[in-house]
């Protein structure tokens, strides 16, 4: 009930912008690098608007392959950065999978009650 209200109302959209702005301000306050800021804002966006976890899992696989290729061509700094990004995406994938599992269980419970 509340979720539908916030998704469709102007108050919900304003609160979403405020949360995103707060995430950017927090990243600036802690002097994070741009890549870390982008991943944190992406994390907040995924909390607000979940996507299927298979998209994040595809990103993990892609970044792990890129990491291996970068290690082969002796670009160790870039490979380290890509492995960190892959780790972030693994966390996102787990978070999205748990969210989908919870939604599936709630849907099954609601369908069972009807």
C-alpha cells in the first residue's frame, strides 16, 4: 500500500531525488573516487528500482573475463580495478537475488491464500 503510494506520488519522486543527492553528497564528503561513487549511486538505485539479478550476474562474468585478459596483457592496475568492480557487482547480484526470492515467496503466499 505505502509502496504504491510512494511510487506514484510526487512525494515519492522527490524523496528518491533527495536520497540520490544524499548519496552523492556522502561520497563527496568521504572523498571517494569517481568509480566508487558511481557504484554507490548504482547500489542506491538498485535498492529503489530492483532489476532481474541475471543482468548483474552477466556484468560479473564479463568483468571477470576482462580481469583475466588484463592480467594476461600485463595491465595489473586495470585488472585490480576490474576485479574490485566485479566484487561490487557480485554483491549487487546477491542482493537482487535475495530480493527476488523474497518477492517470489510473498507472491506464492498470496496466491496460496486465494
